[in-house]
C-alpha cells in the first residue's frame, strides 16, 4: 500500500463519491450485498469505488461489516439471496472481475 499511497490519494481528490453508512433499520431491509472488495481503511474502499466508477461506470456503496472491522464495497441494495444471485451474475457479465482482487461474494448481514 505505501508504494501506491500518493496515487490513491490523488484519485481520492480527483473523484468524489459519497459513502453510505446504513442504519440498523436499513440493514434489516437490505440484508444481502454483492461485495466487490473489503478493506480495513475507509479511504482505501473509497479509492476502489473511484476506480470502478472511472473504469466501468459502476456506482457502488460502502457499508461497514457487522463487527466494524472491514468496509465492504458493494454494488446494489438487494433484499433476498435470489436478487443477490442475479446481481452477482450481472457483475460477472460486465467483466468486473478484471478490476477486482479476489472474487465477488455475497455478504449476508447479521441482524438481531
């Protein structure tokens, strides 16, 4: 990361994307997320958002994991596993995998 810090910082200044923090009420309404990346630092998640928007015009959102240790970059609010599977396939068909490190995956939020 240290090697790319200057580049990522310049991207963060060049593009502005809003970060969305979900309330408990919103989390229960949308409990599945197709995750494109997970980051320890919010600024890294924001930089990844900017890259996806610039390269493939994909708008994304950020949520914190249930234990608040990670920031997940996800593509779309979905309410069921079936919708998440549809979104997963849509992203694969877009060719999003060449812009992510690792794999797409589905996160199911932990609700009380």
